[in-house]
C-alpha cells in the first residue's frame, strides 16, 4: 500500500474569471480541455521547480532579504 502525504487546501482563495472565459471553458471539447489542463500543470510544475531552485540558492548564499521577498 502506498502512503500519500496529507494535502492541505486553502479555502480563503477567490478566483474571479470574466463570464466570457467561463463560457469559453464550458464550450470546449473534453479532449482539448484535458490537454490544456495537462499543459498548464506541466508549466506550473516547471515554474515551481525554478522558484524552489532560486529559493535554495538564496538560502545557501545567506541572502535573507531575498528569501523574505520570495
């Protein structure tokens, strides 16, 4: 059996989208919607890795002002 870490979800985040964006998402074909979600997830993963690398570099160099900004 695989043990998964607990996931915390913030409930205080609001996402506001214009009605035109919501309507365009609703009218998308399912396969296109899934491809878009996978592409977005991939880009988010790459971005998080880059931010993590930058954070580790700043911590290693002892630049506490930059760490607080991040």
